[in-house]
């Protein structure tokens, strides 16, 4: 029987850009971590909660187990 909860490897990439309200510039940054979740979509949701990078209007890409992941709800 396959485990219900799996460990996913997550990489969040923030592209450089300005914060839209204050104009503060944020450099390129990456953060890697693991999350335990029941699916890739659940891991994506958890990655938004766990990520500690300041994300304020910059373009963000999330990779789970090496593949870029998008929210299925949108």
C-alpha cells in the first residue's frame, strides 16, 4: 500500500523586481525545502505557507520534485 502522505522537494524562485506600492527593489532569490502533503497541489499550497522569502508583487515560480507547478484552481 502506498503511503497517503508523501514528502515533496520544493524550490521557490523569486524573479528580481520592484515592490509595486513602495518601489523597493528585491533581488533574485531561491529557497529550497521539503513539505509533507497528500498531493502535488497540497504541496504547492503548503509551499506558499512555508516559504520565508518576501514575495511582494514579484514573479514567483514554484518547482515541486523538479517540475514547475501551477495551481489547478486558476
